C-alpha cells in the first residue's frame, strides 16, 4: 500500500503544460521532474559492452571497452601438433597468439594465398601466408618422445611456476627456451 502511494506521488510530481503537449519532435516537452520519494528505488539494467571487430563478429568486452582475453595453454615458442582440421597430425612451432579470439599462428601450417597488388616498382604477386588455427585444435608436442600431451602446472623447489607435459613430465618453461624465443624475436625485428 505504501509503495502504491509513493508511486502515485512520483507520477503526480510530473507536470506537463498544455502548450507543450502539442509539441512535435523538434520541440522538447517541458516537463519538470522531481526526485523520487524516499523508499522508491530505480534499477538500471546494465548490458555487456561489445567490441566491434568486423560487421559479423561481436566480442564481449570489459566495462573499460577492452576486449576479454582468453587464457590459452600454448605460448609463443611451444611445439604443438594439430589434432583437428585440415592440417591434422602436422607439427609446428607457435609464432603468434591472438588472445581476443583464442587463435594461434603456427609456422608453415594452414597456408593461405594472399594476392598482393603491384606498384610502379614491383609487379603484383601471390604470397603464401600462415592462417590462424584455434587453440583448442592443438596439443603440446614432445620432440624427444614424439607424443602429444596435455599441459600441467607445478611449482619447482626454487619457487618458480612452470608448465610441464603431463604424459612425459617434461618441463616446457625453461630459461633456455625463453632466451631462444626472445633472441629470434629480436633478430626478426632488426632485419
């Protein structure tokens, strides 16, 4: 009963003059709004923000309009084997990650043709580039034992958290691997 009285009081606070009721789209209605009486709450429904990547593709975003990034079991420099799709059974090294849609570029796999337009100096050509593969279609691969395995996480005696292959127990995140990845990245950027 008290809620109904509060609602009637809020509706009575809205007053519209007779001159403004005949207003059309171009003229704003002259309405005076008062604050809601105590005890009445208004709830605003928030909808998730979506980032516009392409016309047909929508990605959920955080409230600050940054895209939601997916955690992936592979990293740059890992050796992986494709377990599904056209390239099934092939082994390669991860070159690049796209965390917003959980896809990975693997060296010399999933090749696609790209037509480059010619310029005054150079003629046009068809170039083969690597296309992205979804991270769920690949597993980590052990070169020593020639077997694929799921990834696990463990903490070593010195307190560092590393990834390892569950089937073989082989540690993936070693300092030597990371030094090799960073050196190759520096050599590519300098040339």
